[in-house]
């Protein structure tokens, strides 16, 4: 038995070295990360939006308007792997051209703002087994453009679009451990506004084109 101890110790040392060198690779193969995206509610959420600004005379002005917000969630369906540093990215934006086909107006990746962003960091941790995080996608106001809710807006990115409109958007969830498949959506809005969810659902339609 004494002769086996050095062999056992050597095997243990070898196994520890292999785990140190290839542990992440082994975990990724045995327990792959599974991130997926989905709409929270296709008819949006009716709420109030408060805005304030300084006018030309230097006076502070305020406005309260009814708005409809649309959200998207990222869900981690991996059995055991936790996703770290998660963001939902807007990868590209296209608008309908004269021929009815998409014309690219902006490319990312640009991170969406998390719902209740004041409570969360920009990079989120999403646990395993169905844990999720919800991000603001876009909002609409009566007689105003559709506006995407981005943490960063480059000067050359058209994040406000006047109705009537038909646009295409690609989203992707990204984490330190991996990414989701790109998720393609089509948004069509005739420009009409209504407080009712069913009526607004007839005016603004979101079509999920699927993963690519």
C-alpha cells in the first residue's frame, strides 16, 4: 500500500493542474451557458413620463405625458452556470427603404438601459435555472417619435424615429461567459396613439423574426 501513495499523490497533482489549466473549458463543455431573449409584453406598459428642461429664458419647464414602454428580458436557462457581466445589446437598426426593404441606419453594439436602472449596475449577474433580467427597449408618446432606450447614443445613430414607421432591430445578450444568438425583430407603427392595450396593439405591432 505504501508504494501506491506516491502514485496517488502524483495523480492528484496532475488532476489539480488540469483543472487549473482547463477548468473553464471543461465547465463550458459540460455546462454550456444558455442565454435567450424575449419580449415582456408585446402591447407595452402604459405609464407616465416626466421630463424637465430649461427654456430660452432660463426658466425650468416640466411636462408629464402618458407613454407606453416596451421591455425585453434576458433569461439564463443553463442548469448550473451563472452569467456574469450581462448586457442586452442593440446590434443594428434598419428602416424601410423606398423599395420596402430594410436599409441600415445604425450599428452597435449599444447596451440597453436596465429597467429601474438606478437600482442596478450596468453589468448584471443572471443566475442559472431560469433567472432573468429586464431591460427597457423603447417607448412611444402621442405625436412623438419612437425612442430606443440606450445607455450610450453615438452621434451617428438614429435612436428616435418618426412614425409611421417600419423598422428592423437585432438584439443580442452578452455575458463574460458567452452570448445569445442574435434576435431579430420587426416593429411597425402607424403613428396612432391609444391608451388601451388592445387598441395600441393594433397600431404598433412587434413581430419576432427569430434567432439567426
